[in-house]
C-alpha cells in the first residue's frame, strides 16, 4: 500500500514516517520501501530515524 504525505517541513515528514514505521506490518518479512530524491537525503533520513527511534537498520 502506498502512503503519501506532503509537507514543506522535513521534520514534520520525519515524525509522520517514524509513526508509520512504529506500526507493526501485516507481514513482518515483507520489505518496506521508502523513496527519497537522492542518496544524501537517504543518509540524513537514516540518521534522523536512528536518533528518533534509537535504531536504524537495513537501509540501503
């Protein structure tokens, strides 16, 4: 299922993403895909998720 959130504030989008990631998935072995615009954004997002949740793993 695709979930789309729009905002001009990255912090708001980050908190929404962390809330979505906190929900247990229907299939725990199914991969979840997060699409970002560039590798720098992926690195920032991974670091911010780790800071907010205490863990970040399997981010490519």
